[in-house]
C-alpha cells in the first residue's frame, strides 16, 4: 500500500456518521442554528449527491473551522461524507433527516440569507 493510500484510508476511518433517527432535537437544532452550516446545507441541496467536495464551498471561515462545521453536520445526521482520492465528497441526508425531523430541513433551506 502506498503512503497516499494509507493516508486516505486512515483519514476515512476517522469519519463517523450518525443516523438521524438517533439525534436529539436539541442537537439537530444546534446544528442548523449556525449560518455557516446553513450555507453548507443550502449548497448541498442545490447539487446532485456526491458531487460537492469540501474545498469547493464558498465559506468565510478558516480550513480548521470549516472542518468543525462539517463534523457538526455529520454528528447531527445531516450530511454523509466519503473520500475519493484527495477529495472529500458530501451528500445531504435529506430523506433520513426528514424522517427523523419532518419539515425542519425544508424550513432551514427555505429561509433566505444567513
């Protein structure tokens, strides 16, 4: 195994995905309360699944802060991520999240601005 493959495998092992059905309402609301995270959700809702890499989001935050926001969204069951080569692709878990919190994501996505 090459160093690059080993690094990508280790990186992918660090990803944890929470099922939306196990998320508390408090955690779901906290995840969507932040304007940067709402921006991420809106961008993901506008593109096909697995087509948006983390580095392609237009966010006004540093890379470490960006990583934190993605981790919060994963922990709340809102997004799923997978590594493809050097890119980390994202998917909005809309059907699963809608089943756990009907109407919440629609409300968040329909709200304009930050």
